[in-house]
């Protein structure tokens, strides 16, 4: 790739131009791949399904704990 300011050859993935020392991140030449993923739906539905399943399990576990606590309180009061 080339420097956006002096058009000198810059190594791929370099943060600064070796010729003029300009910050390539400032010019938007290098983009953070993790930031680009934010807000974008996942390419595969596999991840989403596993997350949904984990959420359902969490809800079931929470309900079970709530039921046990409720039974405990009823037994203690009665
Ligand atoms: Zn440059």
C-alpha cells in the first residue's frame, strides 16, 4: 500500500509511514477489525443459536433457584 500523504511505499500493517512519519491510523488507512465487527450480525447462525440456548438454560436455572427459595420460605413460614 501507499502513504496517503507522501505516496511512499508502506509495509502492510504498518502504523506509521517510514518516509514522512505520518500516522496511517489517523488517515484511516488502518482500520481496527474488531471495531468493524461491532453492530454487524454474525456471518454464521451457529454462534447465535448457541448463545440463545445458553440464555434459555440460564433462565431455567434461575427459575429453579427461585422455586427452591420460594419452597424454602413456605416451609419455614408454615
Ligand atoms: Zn508518508
